[in-house]
C-alpha cells in the first residue's frame, strides 16, 4: 500500500490542470490518479480509528467509510445531472467487486496456495443479502416495461424509488445489527485486541477529514471533465461510469483484498469483495436517491444490460464462493467474465 503514496504528487498537479483549464482528458487522468492514494489514506485512517473505538464501532466505521470515495464521486455526478453515470457506477462497483476483486484475490492467492478456505456461513449470509439487494433493484426496472410511460413520469413513481431506497437502507441497518450483535459468532473474531495503533487518535481523525475534503475537490474535477473527455476520445460516459469510476474509487480497497488473499487470509478478502458490494447497493444507492431529492429526483431504474450483468455476477459469486473453498482457476474464470462484460460495455 505504501507505493500508493507516490501518487499524492498528482494532487497539486490536478489543481494546476483544473485552474489552467487544460485538456479535459488530462484533468480526468490526473484527478483519477490523485483519488487513488487519497482513498487509501481514508481507509487506513478508518482502520486506525477502529483500534481506539473497538471492534463494533470500528466495524460500523469501516462499513460507512468503505465506499466513501465512490459516494463522493457519485454525489458530484448526481449534482451535475449525470444520472446514467451515477447508476452505471453503482452497478459497476458491484460487478467489479464480485468478479474482478474476488477473482483477482482467488487467482493470486491460489497461485501461492493450492487451495484456500474461508467462512462458508458468513459468505452464505452475505450472498443471500446480495441476492435480495439485486432483486430489489430489478423490481422497479420491471415496472418500466409493464406500465404506461406517462405513469412513470409522475411524482408517485419517484416516490416508489424513494420507498425502495428506504427498504434497502432498513435492511442494511438490520444487517449491521445481525452481524455485530445477534449473530456475531458467525463472523468470528475479526479484530485482534493486541493490535497497536500506528497513529494517534487525533492524527487518524485529521487524516480522515483531510483525505475526505481532498477527495471532494478531486471528485469535482473528475466529474466536470467526464463529458468533454468522453467526447474528445469517443468513449461513452456509460463505460466511464460502469468500469473506470468504480476502479478509481476502490483501487486501494481492491489492492488490500488481493494482499490479504496472498497472505492466506481469504476470509478478509471475501468480506471486502462481497461486503463492499452490499454497502454499495444497500447504503450508497439509497443515500444517493435521498440526496437527489435536493436537486432533481433520480429513479432507481437500471437498464437491461446493467441488470443482466448484476444478476449474472451475483449468481456466479454464489456458485463459486458457496463451497467455502477457492483456487486459482475459479479466480481466473471470474476475471474472464468481468473482462467479457467490460468489453461489451465498451462497444455499446
């Protein structure tokens, strides 16, 4: 993770590029490189705070800040009215976590270890919630194909999206209660009480605040350059939302999952991949729906391609991870499916 610190040089460069109104492709690229180490610092600061706060509050903080970068980027895209980019980034984050991150973890971990085992019960609970979440996203989309288009444009339909968001947020909160209180024995002991903090509490909070503020600036630069950048190089904004933004926002978290797998800690790697997907659908997506009410309301409708990719990814994850054991070939298969999906979205 330390090598990511070298990317911090892109923060001042991005400010110079933005205020000199340089090429939008350059602004997008430099901002993306600046966000990656900032996301890593945010995650590291959260882990350090967890040492002081204890496992339960620490778990909540990790759940809250785990996808904060994605949420900030999506907020600025939402504010700019780029609803397709926002929804594509939500779908892309889930697909990327399940197929790319979990696949890379199984591949690199499997190369080093012939076979790796992880908590089967924990994965079954998470996979079931993930399946529910995807079904929750599918039902509103089905209505778009069965109802009169005139009905879909009224405020009642917008309230339907808000109602779905409330239900999904409720399930997210109940899931936290389930994992940290009533059924915490399923998840085992994930925190070592002997772990010592490298930073003071004051430093951890300060790094978290500063990293969040810096990500907010970089996200605004990134989002403002999306449309001119895509026009300049002939790339669809849809591809940017579903492939590029999720990789940029979660790069630090992705590298952590792979490193954990290579240390034969597949429980942690699987939790990062599937748990992050759950946070995106059940927490980030509803929050964005609520925030959109401050501007122009955004519906929770995903297009057919996104839904097929989401459902396929969840079914594959259930099949691959359901036996509590992984190997490099399963990881390679997941990456292959992700590559096929990425190429398909690229040519849309």
